[in-house]
C-alpha cells in the first residue's frame, strides 16, 4: 500500500455529488489512501455510507481504510482498519482479520514503544500541529519530536504524520522523514482539491 | 442455546463486585443468556468491560451475547451478537462470523416479514410494554400484537419478548407463546435478583 497521502473522509459530511467529485479530484491529485471516519453513526449507517465511498475508491485506485471498526471494515471489504489507543488492540485485529492492513495512532514515544510486541502496518503519528478537526487529539507533537519518534517507529513500521497539516507546513513535515501525511481540512476546504493534493505531496 | 431468560447487562453501570454477585444471582435464579449492552463506549472499553462479563458468564454457564458489535463479539469469543434494524444486516453477520448466534430486534410485523430472506437465530420482539430503559424503542407493541407476530415469526425462528417486562406482567407475556423473555430493570432493580429471575420464568 502506497502510504504517501491519506485523506480522511466523513461520507456523511458531504453530499453524494461532492463525495464523487471530491474522491475523483484527490485521486487525480495523487492521494493514495482514503480513511473513512465518522462519529456517532449507527453500524448500518457506516456500512451504507461506506459502501459508496469504497466503490469510489476502487474506481479511482485508492486504498480504502475504515477508522476504528473492524466489523465495518470486514463488511465493506476494506483494505484496512485504522485503530486508536481506545480501539481494538492491533494483536486482536490480526487474529480476527489477518487480511486487513492495520494502522495505529500514536501520540507519544511511550505509545510507539508499546507497539513493539505487535506492530501495526503503519503508524499514524500526531497531532503534528494544533488542530480544530479533532478536539480529543491532545497537544501538538511538533516537528522536532515527530522527527525523533519517526526514527524509532520506522524500525517497526512506516510513519504517516497527521494533525493540522496544511499546504503551508507540509514541506516541513516531509523533512521529518515521514513516509506519508494524512489530511482533512487541507483538502476538503480547498477550492481545488486536485491541486491541493498535488502540492501536499511536494517535498 | 436456551433462550428462556435474557438479562441485559451494562458492565459500566455496575461496580465489579455488583457485577460478580449479580451474574451469580441471575444464573442461580435461572437466567440463561446475558446480553451486554453499553452506549457511548470506545471499542477498547467494550472489549475490556466485556472480558470480565464474558468470564463470569462462562463460570456460571450463561450464554454471552454482545449487542450490535460483531467485532467486539468476535474479539471476546462471545456466543452471539444481537443486532437491531440500525446494525449490521443478519446476512452480513452470517458471512463474517458464521459461528455467532444472531438475534434480531423487530418492532413491527413488517420487520418480521423482512427477515424472511435471512432469518436470525432468534427474534427480540418489542417493546412489549412502555419502557424508560430505552427511549428510542418506539411505541409499545402490547400483548395482542405480540401474540400475532410471534406466530408469524416462529415459522422462521424462536421469539424473545423484550421491553417493560416485570414480575407483574411476565405471566401475560409468556401466555403469548414466546420462547423467552428479556429484562433489564426487573432484575437489576430487584433486591433479590435470584428470586426475581426465578419468578420471571414462572408460567
Ligand atoms: Ni415454556
């Protein structure tokens, strides 16, 4: 899986038309992974909302990853699942669904080191910068720690930086040696999503 | 699986000691199934909270069923999963986890009939009576419709009545010909939980 550019998508925050044109634009711009993340939705809603997003990802050659929910990932035939520290442990995901690529959120060096017994396929590390998108994301890590922790983590798995990454600061994040970056508003609030993705990948 | 008496349990609503003594008491009183149901908990909390409840059920010979979450049911090695109309469709649960007993909530004749293409292992039918436990449960079905729908449903799978069932009205529910009843407050608010279960089974 090419981890270069993850775009987080909440299919319920967008009209069907915006979702279609948005996924096409980010694919053309060089996004490689879509992660579906929705809060407070029923299992049925996640499956129904995810079905269309999954189909769009397939059409445009993007990997499709589901946040938190292994059951929804399996139901949708997703490529992977992204788990946080409050979600299912990586070792348990491996047992239940060995076919899934597993991403793990880490926001401290301690969490990186704790992953050693059962490392994920990639780390989601952050929040690099302060962000309004995820109020429970904790304090910003900053580029200096990101660089340090990335070196430690990469002995186990590649690192995708996340949290407050914009067109302006993406270059500084890439310089930390990460394998990929993940964005939300940098793409979804851009007028030209294709161009935003292209520029986010520059480094 | 003996469906006679389901007791719904939220492990986060009880102290560890109350959970231990409560599960022992209901088992001695004749409960046969525990269904874990918790709202607004992270996946990790559900797994950690469920682990102890599952162990207690195993110790006392109770079947252990998880509400909604197929991933949590699989992670815990539960006997089954109970899905509502907003949860994963029964057919999908069968595909992902054929080993699980699957219960399906129905609250109308239409929902009973819609289950024909992929029937559950049991129906949870209700709410029989008005209930404060589940504010989103819809209007009370009443014993007259419960009796009618039960006959239709039983051509597909056994029926467990749920919703507002108490020591006082349980006899009238059993007279509708159901295969089992499910309770929450009738047990958890009883001073003597063992005796409450014993009396709920009388018919
Ligand atoms: Ni009987």
